[in-house]
């Protein structure tokens, strides 16, 4: 049976503690004891610093060493469950490209592309619709920090034929897809060349480091990580004795919750996406589990497809937190229009997943394939599984949703095309 997806917060009992190699724990313990300039008062680190170290430390970080996506890893994502998922996203981009008047360049920029499965599925759609895209200059730009994952992506997308450190680009690697589309790899979104671009962030924002805050009688306090004085080498959560810089910067005055998670890095990235879309055109699609400013404590770990105590054996488990879409909307700062979040099952239904499933079922010869198709459809659409806890959210130029007022010739206004996924897909 296929492995389970990373479940929504609160969907799977208590986290199971697990042992594992202690190298990262020793490194963190040294860092905490040193209590140098990196730490907040008294040998404690913020949850964000803890998460950053545990996930992306060059020597011991979970993503830099493992990057456990897929059947054999620690979690599985929608593109691994069904090819239909990526195909429908490919159709979303083409439908938006057409609605925006078919510009002659098309950069597909994916943030944190995992194993490259999603890009592969999107490129298959581009190949099938090659006649539609024939006059358009299509390129793929992958933003990936993990050397291990970029190798896996290169094999999947180019068959492994890549050139490291191309001299002409800010990319650290380039290659050509099996269907002849150029692909470039970057460490940072800022390195991606400007231009008309469609951005994709699928299960990207949930792995960015969060700060956690608790409302107390003395006002807001930040949740920190330190060593349990009773048990050496065991980490625990504590509250900051006083306000930390993050408390001052990240808590909105109108906040009503008692516990809040904020991901400043997500805010910065959304600002960059919004200003790029405002300047060069295009759109961004974010697919992730999250909420619209309603949830509180969603920080959790996954190891071997089971929930794992976030403070146990750091560096050996995937750490994640639900995306706060209300924060992303705020951080777009009105530079672009935003749509969503809408539930994954609504988005995929609007994109025509039911019709696509019927076609695939009719074309599949054997019972096993048909059962697999129905199983993966259920995984993506069932509200108890991924249907309700995964959300889609988009950034679009304002003119895509609001037509400039033409006072002189009101009769020349053609109706605005609905945005696929957020409305029903209408492909002519």
C-alpha cells in the first residue's frame, strides 16, 4: 500500500518519540551552551533557529542529508500519489497564460521542487499542448537548496544530462528536459532572471522556519527551545522571560488567538513574488496545508510516515507547520490580487479532475491500475485525507481580475475570463 501523506495537524494521534543519530542534537547542545550571539538570552534558541538548523544545517540537516520524499522517505506528496494532480496544475498555468493574452515567453519557476515529479507531470501537459505553446519561449527554473534533491530532479527531468556551474547564468546547474525545454537550478528566488513567470510553491511554505508565540498575563512571550536541566541532551520548550525582538515585529495588534505561529521567511518570499508579478506579469500558485488565520499550534514532525516528536533526534525527521494564508495575503501588501485559500478538493473539481479520472479509467486495461487510480483520487479528494486540509492560493496581477475602466467605449469590454480552479475551468 502507498505510504501516507503528511497528515493535517491534529489528524493523527500523539507524536511518537524516536531515537536516531545524535550528531545534530550534540551540535544544537553545543550551540545552546555556547549561548553566543545566535541565541536569545540564556542559552535558548527560537523555534525558527531550531527548525532551520534541524532542516538545513549543511552537515546534519534533514533536507541537506536526506530530503525524505516518496515511498521510502518520511512523507509523500500529492504528485507522488497521482499524475493527475500535476497535469491539472499544468492546465491551470496554460489556461492563465491564455487568459493573459498568450505572452511570448513563459518561465515556469518552482520553489522546492521535491523529486521533480510535479514539474515532470506539468511538462507532460506542455508537450501534449505543444501546438498551443508553439510560438512561446518556454523555460523551467527550479529553486532548490538541497544538493541531493537537485540530483534526483536532474535524473527525473533530463535523464541526468546536466551541466554544473554554467558560466552565463546565475544558475548553479542547467540541462534540457526530455521534450527539449531548458531547465535551470538556483539556490535563491532572487537568482531567477526577471521576466514573465508562473510560480509554483507546492508543499514549500510549510517547511520554512516558524516563530511561536504564547499570550500570557504579562503579554506576548516567544516559545523557545533549550536543554532540560534535569535531563542532559534532552530538549524542551520554554517561554521567553521577556519580550523578544520577534514578539515586537511579528504579532499583529488585532490578533485574537492565544497561540500564534509566524513564518517571516514566507512573508519575505510572498513579497518578492508579488513585486515580480506586479512588474513582469504572470501568476503564482501556492498549494499547501494551512488555514486562514484560525489555527494555533500546528508544529509537527514526520519520520518513516509516522508523527515524530519535534524535539527528539533533530535532523532525522521532517519538521513542518501549517501555512497561515491570512499572513501570506497580508504580506502581498496589495501589490497583486489574491485568490483563496480554497480547499484542494474544490480546486481539483473545478479543474475537471472527475472527467480526467473517467478518461484514465476507460483507458486502463487492468483492475490493479483502476484500483490505484480510484485510491489516489480518494487520497486527493476525500475531506478526511487531503481534500480538506490542503489549500490552493493564488497571486495574480490586479488587471487579471479588475478591468481598467474604459469610459470612452464601455461597449468594448469583453467579459473577464474566470480564473480556473477558483471557478470552473472553461477551456475553449
